């Protein structure tokens, strides 16, 4: 654990002192997109702490750029809470917690275990007191007094820290123009969200009351409305900690003409903000099983809190739409006793894993369309162009993407490698994929899961390839060019790829003795963190992490090759990144 923490701290320090300045000098806009990519949860690669470090650097070097991109940052990848946290990190000079040295004490906070033991001890004393009339012993009395003294000291320390935080925010706001600009942009964003939310809330509250009046005996319908969740974020910003933020947001939410006297009283403004805006919206956002919550039957969609991978949804929708059209075209042709022409099928429109997914699903009735699409893609595109020929796949069949890619690669090879995959085990074997259609082949691939291991001995994989090549008298030009390992093991580490039977030089020596070149090894961790290829320190080895349709498409079009720049461009290619801009 300690080494992991140190490595993260070293990475953040290197990021701010070396990587970001160098990248910004080369291409500012791309650097900004990569900073926001730290918040992108696609492929489980989000790293909010790295984003906060980069945002802290951005504020000190390009403050307008950070402040003017808060809306796309909150809307596209993160949450409004990320905007508040960014402001807090800038205020705390990049630290997660405020250190108040002038109020140092021999202890700072109670350990959770100590707190639990203390409460348990007090409960035990109370229960014992009920059973007996004898007073507690002097030792127990002293312990109770010590615990109470610690609680009072802890409360005092918390109040002092809160006061110090509020004073620090006010001092920075009035003395630092860059911080003031950032603070005002955060305040503007929060105020606009709250005004939008309370307007939606009031409109639907009115509709609900009207509905109750018109349909007293009928079942009430659920009214749907969109709110951002900004009110809930204020729970993480106690009013005493940042009174200034509450005040500036309140001044933006309420117009000066409503109550002139309140605008000269910050405390009244904050109280009104909580009473009229925050409390009603929090109740609307609260779970339905909480008392007093959602009594109007609202259903909320958080505009800035979406975790769904939109690109995957769009890809699935596009694939299904295409297969629906193809299915209708096939039915129309067969009803006229006509053959299905190649013009009906656009070979590159659907990726392999979507074809397999819809081809094995009976509910949609896409089996025929999927089979024709698969055949056209394999024969007319990849075989004719020679892409991915004579490659071998080692498949972790726990993931449908891995199964589909294994099936696809197996059909593009010739000779002893045609139609075959290697099992993902410590004792790998070469298997002929059995079946007449996609569904039967898919079932066979899943049958290999019973013998599957989390790790694969790649040294034995290379020995197996060499053994088959020698036994079958395979020519040098027919040798396996690349070995793809498709895995979904979350903890697939650098050590997993290293051959147990020897290092790369030993494997190279064995192959050269038989007159063959060593196949290039590509390990693709489909659920790994990040998209960038990782450096292994070994020749002939490439590690990939993460998965997206754009990444797979580039992988297939480039004969299984993906360079760092290609992967980077893919990661920041979605439309959400195009709203970012550099201002200074």
C-alpha cells in the first residue's frame, strides 16, 4: 500500500513539473483534452486525483483556460462536484486537507476503531449501571472524563479549522485575481444550475397539484423532470467552510429587487438560499424511501451526472439499426425468390463483437442477417486485403468481445492456424473452433471456460506454435506473424506476460534455429485502465488497455497495430472533447 501511494505521488509530481509543461508547449489544446480525459470513466480509466493535480497546474499557469472550461468539464465527463473540488484544491494549494499548524495538538482526530471502542465502552457502562446501583469505579470515571475532553477538543479543533478555511477563502478571493475569476465562474455555474432546477421543480409541483385535483380517485402518474443535482453538491460544502461561495451563489440566484435589505446581510442571503432553494431540491433528489422525500412523485435525471458510456449506446443502436435494415432487405429478396446480392451488405459497417452479439440473440431474429454480414466481412474485406492473416488468438472467453475477436482472427489464417484459437491456460492447447454458424461457434468458445486459468503461460504458447510449425513443415512466410492475447482479467499485470520458460532471447534463439521469426506479441487487456500502450522493456511485446469501438476499428484497419499517438487521438476524438478551448 505504501509503495502504491508513493508511486502515485511521484506520478503527480512528474505530471505537474515535467509532463504538463512539455506537452503544453507542444500542443495546448491536445494537452487540455488529455487533462479532461483523466475524468473520463470509459473503460474504468478515470483518475480524478490526477485531474485535480493537472487542474491545479492549469490554474497557476493558464487560469482563464481552466475557469472558462468548467461547464464542459462538469457536463461531459465529471459531475458538478468535480468543479467544487477543483476550487477547493486550488484554495488548498493542491492538498486534499487543510493543515492548521497553529492549532497543532498532540492528537488530531480520533481513530475510527478508538471511536467505536469508546462508544462501546459507554454503552457497556450504561447497561451495567442499569443492572447495578453501585457507582462506576474511579478508573472508569477517569476514562469517561478523558473521552469527553477529547470530544470537546476535537469539536474545538474542527471549529478552528473551519474558521481558518473560511478566512483563507476570503483572503484569496480579495487578494488573488485569478482565484477570484475561478471562484466567480464556479459561482455562476452553480447559480445557473440552481435557477434551472428550482424553476423545473416549481413547474412540476404545480402540475402535480393540478393532477391531484383533477384525478383524486385515479392512480397518480409519475412526472419526470430534469435537474442537475447541484443542490446535493452543497452538502459537501458546509456554509461555515465557504461562506463566500454561498453568498455569491445566492446573489446570482436572487435578483436585487426582490428584497433589497437582504442583499446587505450575507447571513440572511445564505439562510434564504438554503430554505427556498437547497432544501426543496435536496428532497426532490433524495431516495423515495426517505421520510418526506419525493412526496410529489418526481423522477429525476441528473443532466451532469451521466455514467452511461454514450459511445457504446450509439454504437449498439447503429449496429441494430443496420441489421434491422439488412434483415428487411433479405426478407424482401427471398420473398421474390431472389438471391441476396452483395450490394445489400456493407462489409465494414458493423464490428465483429456486435455481429456476434446480435447473431446469437434469438429475441431479435437477426441470425440470418448476422451470418451474411460476418461472411462478407471475413471473405470480402479482410481476406482479400490480407489484414490479420496468419495471426493466432489466445482468448479469455469470459468476455464476449474476446470471444468474438478470437473467432474473427481464427477465420483469417491459413494452413495449420486456420480456424484455431489457443486456450487461456497455464497449459495452453490449440483448439479448432467447431460449429457451422455463429451461435454454435460461440457456444464452443464458451465451453473452453471450464479449463480456463487467470494466467496464461506465454512461454508454452510460443513452444506450442514452434512445435506445430515444425511438425507441419510450415514455411517461414506461413509462420504466425502475431499472437493476440485478449483478456479481461482486471489485475493482468506486467508480470503475467513474461514467459516462464525463458526470456525473449531464449525464445528468439529457438525460433531462429528452425528458420522462423518470433511472432510479435500483443496483449490487450479489454478492461484495463487507460488506452495508451504500455512499455514492457522487452522487444516484440505490446500491451494495450481499455476498449472502445473506435479503438477496435483502428486496431482492425491497421493490421493489429496501434501506436501511442493513434490511441491518444482515439481517446480524445469524441464530440464532447471538441467543446474545449484554450483562452490563455
